C-alpha cells in the first residue's frame, strides 16, 4: 500500500480541513457543531458506519476492511480553549475561543488517515475505528466514551498530539513514561474563630494551612523515591473574612503529577494533612481524585509497530524523541480498556517563526507535518491489522 503517496495526494484536503476547524473552535462539552461537521466529513469520505455518543459530543466510525481480522482504533480530540487568539492568521478564530492546544490539527490528521484507509479498505485485514473525542481539556471525554462502549471490540488504540517544543517534521513514538497523571486534591482545614488580638482563644486555620503546605513538600523531597518524578502543587487557598479575626476555616486545592499507577502519594498526603492539623488542635480532611492516569507506552508490540511505521514512511531521520513531561492527557483512560500507543507530532519550525508552544495565544503549526501525522496513523493501522 502506498500510504505515503496517498498522504501527499490528500495533503491539500488535510490542510484545508485544519484551517476550517481552526476558525470555529468550541469549548469542552460544547462541541455540538464540531461533531456534526466531522460526521458530515466522514460521510463525504464514504464512511457509513457512524455512531454518535449519547452522553457526550463524541462519535465513533468504523472502516470495515475487505478481509476479516482485528479492530484498531485511531483517536482525535476536538475541544478548544478559552483563549483569545492572537496569531493574526487569515483563518484565525474570532469567537473568543482558540484551538491553542492543536486539536484542529488532530481532527485534520484523523480525517486524512480516514481518506487514506477508506481508499485501501479492501486490503485491510480487519476494522479501523475512528474515535472522535470531546472534552479532553477538562479530562472527562475519554472516560465518558469508554463508558458508552467506544472501546468495545477494539484490540488496540493509537493516539497522537501535535507539540510545540518538538521540531517539525519529527514524530515521536518513544517507549516508556510519556505524560504524567493529573490528580486533583482539596483540603478543608477546620479551626476556631477568635479575635485577632487574642489568637490563643481560637485555632488559626491559616497558620495551620501554612504548616500543611510546607509539610506536604516533604512528600516530594523526603518521602518519595528521588528517581520517581513527582510534582505537588497547592494552587488555591481561601480563608478568613476579616483582617482582624483569626479565621476558623480554610479551603485549598491543588494537583499532583506523577507516573504512579496506584494512589500511593495520596495515602502519604492524607497522613501529613491530618497529623499536621492535629498537632495544632485543628482538623483537616483531604479529598483526592484521579482525573487521568499517566500515559505510558508499555506495550512492546505497539511500540515496535509505531516505530517501524515512522521509519517505513520517513526513515530513521523522521523519528524524534521528546523528553518525558509532567503534563497530562486523558487519552490514558482508553488504555484502561485496551493496549495503546501515544505519539507526538512536531510543529516547531524556527525558520518559519513557529516557536510558540501549546496553550499560547500565538500558537501555530508547521502544516507540512500534518500529512505525516495522517500517514503514520494509517500505516500503524495497516501494520497492526496485518500482524497475527
């Protein structure tokens, strides 16, 4: 199959679709029109087996091959960010939102892969499922789709993210730890209100909270294996109502990023929070939630197929290596159901002035990489389905 030639053939289509979706971004859980247009695009390609999710603005579409076999899935996310765009592009968004994370490119690459695979569908040994996922930015979309059966019958899934610190046109399929989990926590501290001139008559929830914040950093520096990456950040703190009163309660929120599959850090944090508060005659409660598991490329077969797909298309010089990062991705929820591989597509091109990173109001990409992202998606699908 001439996947590379087909990707080049459809490059104008891929770029045109990217620019269209860039003009009309929709925020998480509001992707109604985006889904509707993607469905129209898939139908125009000739794909008929399409099912919309009921509990979110996602959909799945199956390309059935001419030969029996397994099912491989390809995923795109479709939501945008509440960022006012400042790229100056002729196709810039003007609705106050922006595809500043690059999901417009993900949509375009998936549509490009769909055109390629639909053209060669009679040669496919199985089924390719296209997974169109909403609400990635709020870390709820992938889980919602799994709950609605988007992964039922799927044997493996491939996902990719365009990335502003990786040089174009490289594609990264590095094994191992790729993106950290995203855990969210809240802490409620209960003291006792008193006049600011007589703090001994109360229990100062603010000073207790300060002690808790300082002691929580012991979880990172002294209670964690230094070879295990771990970030613990308290991002908000709210307490007190008057400048001359000892506050009786404080609320805090924060995040933990690590590559632990189990919630080991949560157990340590709970003890630190409760014991620190108790030392000052206060009470404190920790509420801990895992928003996304870590992204770990642990499947040897999928790692090999993805790596070989890049080389088959673009040679060893086409393979990039992006360092492990502590950012997160809810794609990992699909991995709770099926084996997966997650790749990165480089969008940085200093010669073209494309040096801004994801989530920046100036973020733009080197569009010449999009055909490569689509081609690798398609090649991975073909190669996975051919293996017995």
